[in-house]
């Protein structure tokens, strides 16, 4: 029983500001990616909340606004970017043995899914971190204004490898309005704060669905976002409705921001792209 109590105390104990400082100091010195101005992580502790869809449409809208954009699929165990960005070709390698990321919709993309086809990555920690570093640092990204990184669920090796290797300009949190999803996202936010990664804000995905008959908005996942965002001390940047065409666009490899750039869905991401650019404070660097 004593062992269980100690374990519970360890898991539930709050991290002091002194402990945070020590943890931040223990991180290795980070070197910027050559030719990449800013790196933005799209993250949530919870799976299935639409991180990849958000990352794809954000990257596309950033490119449409004139930015030089890259998109890294850091979900090594469940890569989905190749399908969503309609990419199938195996990337080439340059004279310096760096991977040349293929481009579509004005966005340079790289995913383990382009390198391993349908084979699963059955790896433990050291291999995961090594593969993450290779995709990040062994790729000819330059020149880029923004590299958007689609991260996997959780708060594990991949996130730590990204944060330890390069300076991250900010993290964009994504969650549905459901309390269960928001609480997991809240834990993820705490990890980023401990590691001194700026939180740009929260995107509420699947915020509601519009009735096709009467146009009434239905909050099928609840409406707990504002409450939890206040607890996390983060801003809710945008609320994205459920859109069947967006799902079809992801499966077909043609994002809705490409198919229908004047639709309300696309306009939401266009606003989000502007907010992200403003919050990473590029002009002050």
C-alpha cells in the first residue's frame, strides 16, 4: 500500500517553478534548422481530435498567404499526411544525403509514410528519437518561413526529441469541446510549459454540426472549451465546425482549403493562419 501511495504522490505532485527551471536547463543546447525561420507544433494529448486535418489546412493556408511552408508528419506510428496531401512518390536524396521533401499545394512535405509504405514502425524509444531527428535534421527543408509539425497523441519521446533538438516558436493545441479530450490536452499543455515552449492558443475542432434542414448548430461534443481554456490560461483562437466535405477532402488528398477556398471552413483556417503568423512574432526576431 505504501508503494501505491508513493506512486500516486509522484504522479499527482505539482512541478515547482524551481523544478521547471532545472528541467529546462537540463535540455541540450538547441541549434536552429538551417534556412528555417519558425517551427510550429500542432499538438494535443488526445488522439482523434483532428490534429492532422488542422496541420494540413493550416499549412496550405500559410502557403496561400505567400509563406514558404513545410509540413512534417511526426506521427511515426500512424502517419496520415501522405494521404491527406495526395503524395505517393518516395522522396529523393541530395548529394549531402539529405532527404528532398516532395511538394504539393505549395507545401514541402515529409512523412515516414512516404519512406516505409504501409509497413508499421515497431520501435522503442531510442529508435523513435533517432528517426524523429533524421526526419527533422536530415531533410533539405530550406528555405522555409514556417515548418508546421503534425505531432502524435501523448507526451512522449517524439515530442521530447522535437523540443530538445530545435527551438520551437510555438505550439498550437487542438481539441474537441468534450471535457475528456480537453483534460488530456490540458496535460499536454503543462508539458510544453515545463519545457518552455510558447503556447500560441487552442483550436476547438468539431465545435458543432449544422442541421441540414433547419441550420441549427448542434454541440454534439459539449461546450466545455472556454472553461478549460481559462484554466489553462490560453486563448481559443478558432472554432471549427464539423464538415463532411472536409473529411472527404482529407480522404481524397485534396484539402477543402484547396477545393473551396471561399467556403466558411476555408475562411476559418485563413484567419487561423494570420493569427499564427502574428503570434510567433517573426518581425521581432
